[in-house]
C-alpha cells in the first residue's frame, strides 16, 4: 500500500511539473542589426529560442534567406541585402521547420532614403543623373539640389520609393559640389549628401608637407585616354606625359622636390 501510494505521489509530481517546463521554455526571439538603413545595405538577423533545424527569413512577404541552420541551442545568424522598398518600417519574420507549426519570431527594420549620382565626375556643361531609393511610396515633389540650389524638375517616386532624373551642370566652378534632394515628406538635411566633382580637376594628397613628401596626384574628368598630361611645381614640370584612363581619370605618385 505504501509503495503504491509513493509511486502515485511521484507520478503526480511529474505530471504537475510538465506545464512548468513548457512554460519556462525560452520563446523564439529575433534581433536585427542595424535596425535601420538604406535599400541595398546588409542586415544581420540573429535568432534564439527556435526549436527546428532550419529557418527561413521573410522581409514583409518575400523570402530573403532560407535553409539557415539552427544550432542545438536554438540559435542562428543570417544576413541579407535590404530589397527595394519604400521609406518606413518593414516586418522581418523568421520561421523554422518544426512540424506541424514552426517557431516564429518577428521584429522590424526601418528603411531610410538615400541618393547617388552617375557619373560622380563630370565636365562643366555635362549631364548628371541623380537617383534615389527608399523614399515614400509614390512620393511627389522630389527635387534635386546642387549646393543648395534646385537644379531639376519636380518628379515622383514609384511604388518602391525609387526615382531618377537627369540634369546638366552649368554656371558652377570646378571642384567638389554637394548634391542632395528633398520631397513632399523629406526636407533638406534628412538625406546624406553626395559629392559631385566638376572637372577637369587635379587633387593631391597630402596638400602640404616638407621637401621630399610623397604625394598622390589624382586627375578627374580629363579627355578619355588623354596623353601628354604634365604636372608642374612652382612652374617647373615634375611629371611628363601622363596618360588618362578611358574614363578620363589618372593617378600619379611622386615626391615634392627641393
């Protein structure tokens, strides 16, 4: 009788502890690093508390990474490039292959807008195409600025927040200039500046130093494959007959003479 009672009590205790074990199991969780960025940037996803062997990562409704191995401790790490998507928060979701219903965790990633130019080196009077991504869906009133002055007509973004516009560069000096953009919901300063170099132009690094300093000379927007490029120091030639690359750029290193 005592033995039977003892077994019954042990069995009852085991049954009573089962829900506690299930409740104490670590829930699936997801961390995205960084939590914001531009279209095309690389994102790292870290998961823990998963029970399956393989995980799939979704960005909104699209698969961006699959067949990711989950460790015995329920952890995984994966990376993906942010796909075309408009400004704002987007759902990042991870699901594993546990049957009948996999472990699931969600978080969000915030897309911020960016711009770039092609080419980023141009002669005075040449044409430049500025493009943007990560703007608001169908955002209107987008204009490009050059050194703070609007230089493009007003255009609209598409479904994914992408846009592009071409304009000519005139009435500006040679050298570095700042390209930016603004729109209906984006003001000046909200987007990282892009540098446009107007040439032909030569830069040198460093710009000062003692006699004998090693200097790197870079040329921009010369004629394609132009030859006979000469560099002078205080009016005296120190480099003769340099040849530009097919894109009009060149690079030469020399020491500052006495």
